[in-house]
């Protein structure tokens, strides 16, 4: 049952991303081009997502002590803003603005078969592994 629900939620997410235009790199790049061909429509998509998540968190955490299929909720506990967080956020935003894809928008866009999406996805996975390698390497140097 857990996998069926995970699939259904992922499908709903992918459809929402696609229908909202977040899987269209031209629309995303235009959203970031505030001095040129700015398209503010994605602000409504992101705003709707933030409001939905806010309400969902309030309902779930107000009603249940633990998740249905896991022993505990897996949410970040740190509120620390450090250079790692700032640097990662900046890299994410720059990559999103340049490529027109974020990971959430790229996954449903893989279904289009567009080569640019596959190139982005391979670069995304390579970046994840490179970041993990560098973090592990810096942790061993600090120790």
C-alpha cells in the first residue's frame, strides 16, 4: 500500500508541475527574467504550492503523532543558516535560472523525451554525487 500511495502522490505532483508550466524551461527562464520577458504566472504556481504545503503540515502534524507508514516524521530539525545552506541554495537557484529546470520539474519532463531534459538530469545526478564526495572529503580533512 505504501508504494501505491507513493506512486499516486508522485503522479499528482508531476501532473501539477506539468500543468503549472514548471516543466517548461522557457516559462521558467522567463519567470527569472524580470528585466526582460518576465512571466509572473509561476509565482502563482509556487504560491499555491506554499499555501497547500502550509495547510497540509498544519493538518498532519496537528492530527498524527507518527506517519502511517514510517516510525517517525522525517523533517529537518536544524534551523541554522550556514554557508553550506546559503551556497547550496545559491547553486540551486543559479542552475534553475540557467537551465530552466529544477529537479521537481525535470522529473515529469523526462517523459517528453527531450534531450535537454536528459542532459540536465544526468548533470543533476552527477552534481549530487560530486557534492556527497566533496562533503565526505571535507569531513575527513576536518577530523
